[in-house]
């Protein structure tokens, strides 16, 4: 099984004043992937974080044997791949809608030594993955519109996840992102997803460690 599989807590929902402590709690709970959401105020209207946050987390996350998964919600992501790789990213996902050069961007990610993912907005058909299937280790299926945490899961997503799994085969990770919690993760896993990004359901919970374990348990069926 890919090292990218499993529950991937999104630090977007963490308390940034205590980021190290927040990450330590979910790593102790068994999370092996930490998801970092990068927003540029163009591709999505919001702004979030950049390479310095990846640098700040790299030693702690790698010391625990876990991976840093960077989700670029930015226009022309190929311009930023090297900076995130140098900051310590292990995996980088780019949106197919964000660049006319998505294959180039994916190749640049692998050249930089990271695994590569393509992300699809809710309005983008699953079939968009076919053209870049050879160049990816992961396909990220947005299960909300990108740009904000805490939104409700789009109910039609499992159908799209099923199509994506059929298109990419067994070896590519199918990641779901947005509105994932103990109630929605089962349908995603049942449809073929094997990586589960969760922000508010983890860091908004009274006990984030318990939330990670519960989402993992529900994902396993
Ligand atoms: C949304 C981001 C997500 C976000 C998920 O644009 O890509 O990773 O952190 O947040 P929740 O889990 O709260 O929907
Ligand atoms: Zn994300």
C-alpha cells in the first residue's frame, strides 16, 4: 500500500499559534501524512500559507516517519514546485484547472524528487485524469469547492470517486478532500478512495487524536 494512503489531517484547520503541538497530537494518533493547503488569492479567492510553513514542519513530520503532502490551489503551480520541494514537501498536488501545462507541472514535481498528484475540482469530469495518468501517483478528488475548510461534503462525490478509481487502476492513490468526517468517509472508501484529508473534523474536534483514529476506523469499514 502506498505510504500516501490513510487519514491526512489538514493543518488549515489547526491553531497556527500552536502548530507544532497540533501536528504532534495527530502524528501520535497514527497519521502518516500531513496535508498542507496552499492558496494564492487567485485560483481560489483565499490566501493561506507557503513554503515557510512546510519548512517549519518538515523536521517534526519526517522525524515521525510521516510525509508532507502539499496541495497547491494556485495558478501556474509549475512556478512553485521547486520551492516546495526544497522546503521539504514529499508529495505535491496541482490542479488540472490551474495551468495549461499540467503534464509539465507533474513531471517537474517528480524531477524535484516528490511524488505527484493531480487535483480535480467538483466541476471537472473524472475523465480529465486519463491524459495524465502515467505522470501521477495520486489523484485528488475535491469533495467541496476548494478555498475554505468546514464546508459540507458534496453528496454526489462517491460516484465520481468510483469513476476515478476505474480510470487510474489500483496503484494510484485516490484522495478525497473536503467535508470528510466519520460520517462521510465510509462512502468514499467504499467507492475506492484510500486517502482521506480531514481538516475541521480533526482539528475542530475536542480530541484531534481520537478524531483521527475514528475516521481511520470508519474508513476501514
Ligand atoms: C479546501 C482544502 C481542504 C480543507 C478541508 O480547499 O483543500 O484540504 O482543509 O477542510 P475540511 O476537512 O474542513 O473540509
Ligand atoms: Zn486540500
